[in-house]
């Protein structure tokens, strides 16, 4: 199954009627991750029929409001929905203090386990891992401490080659799992059939890199190299490059340069400033350097193949 990414919001600064701040919903290897939680995220989740109960892990890039002001509302709604499942939040140090104070002063403590994993490292760190997926931070260069996130599938099980398997009637269904995990098969006569004869290589693991607010920062290249899809902020066009440098944001041209140098398969751009009404200019500027560029579009689901 391909990675599926739903864009809940992809604009910068303040929300508009039809322009919501950053938030994304990523489906990867039976995991459902919420990435950033700008104001109005839970409304967007409802609008696009995403079940709240699916969300067990939330990743917050930094503590500017357009990336986390929707979080306290979502946490509170989980309580009103009688959530029991634990919730894990990965975010810069300080968010736990913010959320805890809000819950304390409103006397709205959660009825479910709430865990904060506070981030402080300026180097890339593995922050989540299980048998199927791992998540690493991508240290960025913004006005405050900020991380992007790299989501990577782990290599899956091998695929059964039923044409080859059917040549050996003594191989039973109960043997299939051992074949999937790479074991050779020993026939009753003692002959060994190599695993690669009976199976096919697993699908190549997929990866998605989310790069939130940042200035042009080539230091991320080794981390995002060769990913299937890179989301990179493009707050401005190149006509505002000086403003981008001052505010530590990026232009579409700069994002495209990162994608090209990192040899990624596809670039998705977003976090557009509200000063630009026509987003096609972002696409044109980026495609001039990196042709396989697409625009983040609110409410749209992308398959990362």
C-alpha cells in the first residue's frame, strides 16, 4: 500500500475562510500520524471524514501558533469523546508546559494517558520506531527551535512466489510465514531450496520528509536524500527573497534547489503567504529548477508511490 497524505492546511500565519494553517494526516504501514496542528485542524479532520480515534501520534514542528494552536482544542475534544487510548505528542520542549497550564486552568485534565516527548537536539534523532516504521527529526533553521520529520517504512517481508512454491506439494500454508521472513526450505529428502527461489524481493520501503518553516538550509540534504516525496515550505516567491531571509522562510526557487540537490523523487510545496492569490506562480518558479513539483492543496489526498 502506498503512503497516503491528506493536506488539512497549507497556508502560513493567520487562518482565512478558505486558507487554513499547516496540518497534515499521514497514513503509513497501518499508522496514522498527525503532522502539525494549526488552528482549526479538528474542523478540517471532520470535514474530510478522518476519524479522531485513528490519531495516536502527533508531531509538532515548532511553537509558532499556525503550527500548534489547534492542539489544545483537539486534546480537549478527545476527552469529550471519552477517549481511552493513549496519545503521544512529539514537540519542542515547552509545549508540555503550555498544554498542561491550559488543562490546569480550565480544569480539563484528560481522561486518557497523554505523553509528551520533548525535543531539544540540534542533530537528527530517531524519535519513533516499531517493527514497521521509524521517524527521525530534521533540524531546520527558523527563528525558533524547529524540526521537520522524516517518516520511513522499514523493509517488509518477502513476497511468496506461488508459481515456484506450487512445484513442491509438501510446502504447506503453515510454512509460508517462514518463507516470508527469509528462511530457506528443507525438503523431506534433505535437499535445501534457497529462499530466493521461492520468494520475491519485498517492495522498496517508501519515505516522506516534512520540512516545516525554515530558511534555505542545505544542511538537511543528507537526511532527506532520495526520499519519495519531500514537502518543503515555500512562503514566498523569489521576488521576496530578502524578506524570506529576514523571516527565515524559503522561496519556491530555494525549495526546488533543495529537492534537486537531494535527488528526491517528488517535491510538494506549501505554507504559502496570503499575499499571493495565484499559487501557479509558485509552481512555475519551482518547476523551472525541479520539474516534478506539485502544490499542496487543502483537502486533497496524495498517494506517495
